[in-house]
């Protein structure tokens, strides 16, 4: 299914041109227009899902293997030293385009810090309590 008002539906299905690095029947992988680093790519399913919660597991199951292939190519072809796989769900998590997508961000030694957070502290009691709550929804 497609959403007529969704820019990533149009890009994924080739209606709007993009710097495409990979395409098959399920995905188009493009370069991000505002790259965090050289080669920053976005894996776009051709089908419209708002986010990971709404996505078809048969589609999402193919994403990590593809991200691994892309990351390997970034290391071999661009000289990246590593890469991050990032996927945002919801505005508070940084999602700005509400068509499921996965960032593959090449990382270079000495490059800027990104995808990082300040670790908090959790007691084992607190963690056990939170674990019990989340479990109820699985
Ligand atoms: P989000 O913040 O939703 O996880 O990521 C959206 C990403 O899509 C951003 O990194 C942004 O630069 C990228 N983006 C937004 N619009 C376009 C576009 O029209 N073309 C391309 N190639 N990237 C886009
Ligand atoms: Zn869409």
C-alpha cells in the first residue's frame, strides 16, 4: 500500500529521482539528502508503513541483512571504519518522515561523535520492575 501524500513512497517507487544505491522488489536504498557523514544511506521499503510498530514483519526481517551488506560496501568502497544502523519511531525519537526507514551511517575514525547518549543509572530492582511492565505487552 502507498500513501499519495508521502514523499518516501514517491522516492521508493521511483516517481521522484534519488541517488539510488540498491533496489529490489521490496526496497530502494538511497543516499540521504542531509547526510550525517559521507555515504549516509536510507533503506526505504516500497510499501508504506508509518513506523516499525505498523510494519509487516516479512519486510522488516529483510532489513538487517540488507543493512549489513550496505555497511560492508561502505567499508570496502568508501573506506569507512564502521557504521551505525539507526531507526527512529515517533517524533520524540527524532522521526521526521513518517514512512518507515532505516539509516545506515558510515563512520570514519576521527569523525564527529553522533548516535550517543549519557548513560544513566538503574538499580537491579528498578530494572526488574520495568522489565515486568514491558513484558506484559509482548
Ligand atoms: P528521520 O529523522 O525521519 O529518521 O530521517 C529522515 C531523513 O530523511 C533525514 O535524515 C533527512 O535528511 C532525509 N530526507 C528527508 N527528505 C528527503 C528527501 O526528499 N530525499 C532524501 N534523499 N532524503 C530526505
Ligand atoms: Zn510512504
